[in-house]
C-alpha cells in the first residue's frame, strides 16, 4: 500500500532565547485557522488588560509561573509548569511572570472563520525594554566550560 505524501505537516522545535528582562515572542507555526508562538517573560514583560476578537487562546506554562488576571486585576489563574488556561474570545485579561525563573509559555490561538481578529486594549499598552541572555535557549542543555 502506497502512503500519501506528508504535505502540510509542520514539525517545529520550542527553544526560544531566554531574556534577562522583558518579553520575547517567537512564532512557531501558523495556518489560516490556528497559530502557535512561545513567549519568554521576566520582570518588566507584563501585558496590559486587553482582549482579542475572533480568537480563542490556550496558554501552557512550560517553565516558571504565570499569573493571569481579569477585569479589576482579579486573579483568574496562577499557573505552574504544565498547567494551562483557556481564554475564550473576547475575554479581557493580562498576565505576568510571577515565579523566580523566566516564564516560558506556549500560546496556541484558534481563529474563528470569517471573524475579524482584533486586539482591544482596555488599559494603555506598556513599552517593554528587553535584555537577551547570550547563548541561552529554553530546551537546550548548556555546555559546561
């Protein structure tokens, strides 16, 4: 029996560069209906209260700890490694890294066909300063010298 070609499959690694301060987003994969990125967040990488139309999202903590907030800064989830949260459209939220080590979080977004995917900011967006850690990437063993 002949196998079908594997066109359309996308294999990807999750090994973003670690930041010393702020936030860095690395896109991993996308189609017209689903996207995934990984974010590395430390002190100074917090987001503002916002929502997304036409898009549901799942956040999965791979390292560190994330605290997610709703309106009025109500804590809606304090997530540790391997814990997740679903944020349905257009629910207002914001989050921050709340642990000792840098937060590494997988962000998977599903888009509603035919709907506009827009960001709604409820509070001003923060300008983020970012400092990278040279040669340090999540998921890659560091060589000892």
